[in-house]
C-alpha cells in the first residue's frame, strides 16, 4: 500500500498513464486536475495491492464516449457529477459497501478518475487495471477472457439519464447500449460496472500497472532534469522500441458511432528520412504500417510522443506536429486466443493474422 501524496507524484502517474493510453484514455490535463483537487481537499489517494483488498466489492468507474474535439453536450446539464451518482446507485443495487475501485484501463483521464472517485468515497484503488493500456470498446476488458460479467451496470449522463442494466445478452449488446446512451448525451456517459469479488479480482486484474505509470512518468521527469533523452527513457521504461520519428503530414478523423476514427500519416525525419508511417485510430492508435508494411498490430501498444517524452493524445494531434512513435508489447493475457478475438487485428476488420511487435520490428 502507498499513497499519492504530492502533486509531483500525481503528475508522474498521469504522464505515465497518458503514454499507456496510446492516444486515447481521456485528457491527461483533466486527469491531473482531478488528482490535484483531491489532494487540495485533503483526500487520501491510496493504492493497494490485490493481497491488501478490504472487505467489500471492487467496481470499475470510467467514461464511455467519443474523444472527438467537436463533440458537445446536446442538452442542458442536470447532473453535475454523473460519476458520483453512478457510484451511489451501484451501492444501492448491490446492497453492500464497495471496498475498492479498479481502473477499467490505463489512460490520462480514465485512470485518475477511478482514483479520484475512490478518494471521494474514502476507499482505495487497486494497483492494476482491466486492460494494461487504453482501448476503444468494452470488448477490450480482461473480464471477457475469464467469463466474468460486467453487469450489473449503472450508466449516468450529465444530461439527466440514469440507466441501470441488470444483465446484457452479450458484450456486443452492452457496448451498443452504453455507446448509444453516450451519443444521446453528446459527449460521454459515466459508467460504474464490473462488480468483482476478491476471487474474481485476483483472476482478471492486470497487476502493477499503476506503479508502472508512476515509473514511466518519473522517467520522463528525471530525464528532463538530468538532460537525458526523455523519449529514450520512456522506451526503456516500457521495454519497448522507437519505431519512427517525423512530422505529421496528414491527419484525418471523423466522429462516428461515438468513436474518433481516423488515420495519421507521418513523414520521416533523421534516420527515418524518406520513409512513411501510417497509424489507424479508433480513439486509440490501433495499428501502424511503416512503408505500407505492418509494424505494430493490436493489441500491442503504439504511442506518439513529443520531444519531451510526454504523450500526444489523438485530440491534441495536428498536422505539422513533430512526433516520436514508440511501440511496446501488450500484456500476455491479450496474446491468448481469446484475447486476440477481442483485441486482435481481425476484431477491427483487418484481414491479417496477429504478429507480435517484437517480431515485426526485427524484420
């Protein structure tokens, strides 16, 4: 057990989470503000290991919606804190106290939101998450690999909708229902779901990812202070690879079905001069090609970084922007047959079998 006890430590967590957010995972500026507000309010931001779980159920609070910059709330705001409303409704449904929260994914906002909500309710967050990175759909959640349900679920919009899902037919239906509620609101829906017993939590949670975020963020900060190359330090912290460097020549996207969907073309510079990288996105960077050949496939990680090592989200990405593109291995659970059904290239419509990033970068 440890606590996020300083602004510096909160910044490390958010910066690291933004890198693992692979272009999505929410706005890290909003995520950092949540943690700063909690610290200034005297809240305890506590991180615990799975072996330290208290009595009670573990739940997952997060946001579902598009990250498109043009998205707007469609109606007057009626619920100022939809996440708190969802959390309180879940406790009423379960009829018991919630003992801890776990992040649905790693991202600049969706990881801090779980920690901030836990602090507000006086409960800790587990050092882990249900993805090991960020991903666009509810399909990309480890519970589906282990046949653990995400229901009951509470969905709340700031426009006033409170939707309780007692059970869903399958994850396709749940994704569609949650996504539809988010599009009705215009931007997002706050979700609290996946109530886990201690036994289930030990089975499905990818362990140690919050600590990993802090390590990545610290590597960025210390690299700047020590005049080392921050991008290289991030690559080292991830045991990953730098696969490209250049300038964004073209970036096109659309807001479709509650997702930001698009692609970016990067013109190479330095040792990559004369080469081109393309990334296809569905909120997050999903798949990349270098000179029209696959270089990273889902579920492996792709991140665009600035010169200072900080992540560039796909809402911040712009044409003419200098970027460093890095890659890293996905958690092993996503490389299993069931994991690839949910998070592999064919799941996203690419007629190609998965090849691990460590093999692609060596070709």
